[in-house]
C-alpha cells in the first residue's frame, strides 16, 4: 500500500496559495510532514482526510481516489485533527462509544469490547469514567488516537499532535504512536523537528505550500555532513554574524548563543562563491534541525 499525491494545489479565496504543486509518495509506516506554522500542513491533512477540496491534482491510496471517493476513504481513515473542538462533559467511555456508532458499528457487545480494548491500548482505561473535558493535554491526545483507531484504519492522519504537550506527555505519546504498527500509513504533521526524528523513517519538508525535501531523515542529515559549523559567540555579536555568515540557527547554551552556520568551505580556506567561516568555528555534527532550517533558509534566499 502507498499513497501517491500528484500536483496537489490549493489557493484560498483570499489569495493564499496554501498548496503549490505538491507531489509526494508516502509508503507504509510513520511519515513526517515537517513545516513551520502556515506552511500548508493542515490544508494537506484536511484534504487527505476528505474534509476539503483541492483545486488541482490527485491523491491515490492504491486504487482509491481520495479526492473523489470520499465515503470509501472515510471507511479506512483515522483522523486526529489539530483542533479537536470542544469536548462535551461526558465520560471517555461514552464519548468513544459515540464515535464508534458514528463509524457504523452498532452491535452493543462489539462496541463495549472495542471501547475497552481501545482505552486499554492508549492507557486510559483507569480514567475511562472521567469526563474527557477534564483530561490533561496529553490524555486528550491519547483519547484522540483511540478514536482515530476505530475500525482498523489503513490511513491514519495526525495533525500537530504534540504541540502543547509537556516532555513527559510527549514521550508517552511517541511510544503510543510508535506502537500503531507498520502495516498502515501514518502521516504526522508537525513543526517540531524532534517528532520526526524520534518517529519517522520518511519525511517531507514543506514550506509556503511547496515540498522542499522528501526522503529519509537519516539521508538528509548525511547530506549535510561537513557543511555545518558552530561557534559560541557573544549575544551582541549575533547581528554581525547573521550578516556575514549563513547562520541557520542560534540557540542559547549556558546563556550564550551557539550559532550554526552552513558553509561548504572549511575555516581559513575560502571557496569562490561561498562564505569563509573564518576563525573559531568548529565542525558540528549535523542534525535534523540543521536540515530543516538550512532547507527553509536556502528556499527563502532563492525566493526573496
Ligand atoms: P499549517 O498547518 O502548516 O500551519 P495551514 O494549512 O493551516 O498551515 O495554512 C497554510 C496557509 O493558508 C496559511 O497562510 C494560512 O493562513 C492559510 N489558510 C489556512 N486556512 C485558510 C482558510 N480557510 N482561508 C484562508 N486562508 C487559510
């Protein structure tokens, strides 16, 4: 099974081009869609979840035409939206049962068994009698996964699932997602690099509605080897460095900015057309954050 998206485009009535000729091949397993806020992730997710239409393009889940066979798609789809909406003051058991009925399972005994199995699976069984509205952010997201798993979906879409979770909740959520199984396609959209790093064997970087990279996170990191340099600098020097070098990120380490710059030349030996990192930079082990920021920055420089 694979999901093949070709030339998907969407412009909103206000003129915002949220998807610009998006083509992706998504295999089974966990797939990360990485992009900053406003990149177009939710638009893509909602389109694949049959909740809105594209202007152009196709999306095929094997033989299933996602954009035109919506009812059939919904039978094999599990969706955890970015905003789940307002939870009524009903227990997890009752709310999950309600979703199960909506999914077309009406047999009472079957429903009861499914409610219990799903709540066990997401580790909420002992909290099953509590109102979902009283759950913590992490518990709500786990409940969201339980409802997305109803009916053994083949395509599971989770939109920004870890935003707002504390590190402990995020870890529990990672563990849950990683247990979903390899025989389904799980697309996870996120602006958090760590989500993709920990969970996904394939990914795409999306920026301003366009796909800038698709492939394995590991391969993307390998491609950057030898091109990332770092230096700890004084805070007041940051603007100068940003002007002089191709600074792709800066984060505070013990109160001082540690800048990462992208350069294809080595310190002291300048290559024509490239920046000389100069004295004091040391070669840094690239990570997915470097990939993400350098990819987006290169695109911004081109389109500026
Ligand atoms: P992301 O999920 O990556 O944050 P979105 O798909 O929500 O991105 O948004 C992509 C772009 O489309 C943004 O510029 C956003 O403001 C715009 N957008 C999203 N939904 C609508 C809408 N219903 N009407 C107009 N513009 C929209």
